[in-house]
């Protein structure tokens, strides 16, 4: 009797976005089981069977992200960009009349930025395919998801992209995953002009998201920054530097489509969680003392590279010692400086000068 009624009941049309708000595949299975039981209990109380094609009135209130429904911006989680800043989680209200046969569903609450991104099919597919994987990945590393802070480190010679993250109550970051970079143009050294096919080196931020990239999905970096504009060797230092999929590039950083789905979606959710600027540090290699010596030997006739890499090393060393993202300043010469609040300006200047001398004296 229950199965017969189940076949005759007209289900409400479900948009892909409504299904997405059911958090994870595991929750969908559990809710479907509860839904069948609910249908069986209801059948005992109703004497008439609904006719096929009878319209079903949904009890689900209009929610942000459904086409044509008014957007209700979830409260923004403040903080996350600076270490130690408290983050207030966005409010979440239960929704009556869920997507599966009237079963109550508690959706994940997304902000307006995430909802605007989910209007794109590739982002929606990345969310469906990767969110549960990312939650498990972060859980295995003792972290909540989404993170309060994300940090990407890229090593050109090793062709690796590291993801680091922390919870709001943590002071240090934890390594989450390392992705191989499958395509990288140019040689070691910074980008200095338009069309040189070089990948930048330095300290950057993700400043925009491209869901309709020609390389599946892409994260735009704020190149050229102040240092690049000062040190450029041409009138135009170039631009349009992305982390993207597709495994091919002419000056950007390419990963697989599968990898960019994870990187893009975790960046989207972390941005909505409160971190408006996600730092990306790009190094020629792991700048240990030994690696610095090898770089100077590999480029014996490039003192300008030795000096530039010497300004990157304090930022690398700071993170290696503290597992915190350094605060970076750029002076009028275009050189990077680490602003460690525990040191005086004189100590900072001395440390930067010593780092430069250590690589230029070879």
C-alpha cells in the first residue's frame, strides 16, 4: 500500500540549487529514509489518494539563491583575515518542507557572494562534487570547514602548491594538502614585463574569481603589486595572472581541473566566512639556506635576482618558524619587508639587510 501511494504521489519540481542546500550526500540518504516513513505515517491519516499531476504546494519559504526569490544576505562572519580575530558564524534557520517529500532540511547558510558564484554551472558542479571531500579533508587535519583563514604557498622549481588553513581559535596554520602544478611557463625569476611568459614571484592576494574561465575555473592574483610596478623593466609589467585549471599556460599557474574545483570552492567558502583577501606567496624554490646557495650558483651572472630573492627569504623564514602568515610591506625600492610586531624598525631593517647580503656576497 505504501509503495503504491509512493508511486502515485506527484513530487514537486526540484531545482539543482535546492538539492545542493542539503549539505552532503550522506544527509540526502538519511533524509530520504525518514521521508518514506513520513509518507507511510501520513497515508494512515488521509482517506483520499492524490491524483497524478495534482499540484503540490511547497511549504519551503523563498530562500536566497533560488531564481526569482528575494535575496536575504546571511550575516557576514567578521574576522578571519587577521590572526586572532574572532569570527561569528552565520546564522542558520531550519527550513520547513524540505526538498525530499516534505522532510525538514537544515540547509547550509551561504552569503551573497557564494550564491552569486553558484549561479554558474561549473561552480555548482564543483560544490556538488567537492564540498563533502573538502569537509572530510579538513576534518582529517583537525580543522573545521570552511576555514577561518586560508593561505597558498607556491614553489616554482618543485612545481607545488601548498594549502594551509586555521580555525578561528587557532594562532597557527595547519598544512591541509599539496597540489602538483602541471604547467608553468618561463624560468626561475620574477615577471618583469608584458609578454615575457614569466610567472611572478612575490607576495600576492587572490582578488577576484572567474567562474567562466577558458581554463575551467580561475583565481586571479593582484599582480602587478607595488613591487612589480617599481621593478618592471618595461612600460607595461603585464597582468592577468591566474591560478587555473586546464594544465596549460603562458605565464600563469596551471593545475588539473579536478584540483581547481577544490581550490576554487574552498576559496569561495572561506571568502564568505570572513577572509576577504587570501594570500598567495610565490617562491622560486624552498628558500632554505642551502637552496639559496644553489640559486646563486645556478644564476652567477644575475645579481639582481640574488638581491630580489634575498627580499623574499625573510617572508619564507618567518612562516617556517611561526606557521603564521607574515605581514609584508614594500619599500620605495620595490623590496619586500616583513613587519614583525615583536621587532623594532631598526631590527627589521638590519634583518632584511643581512638577508640581502647573505645571497649577494657569494
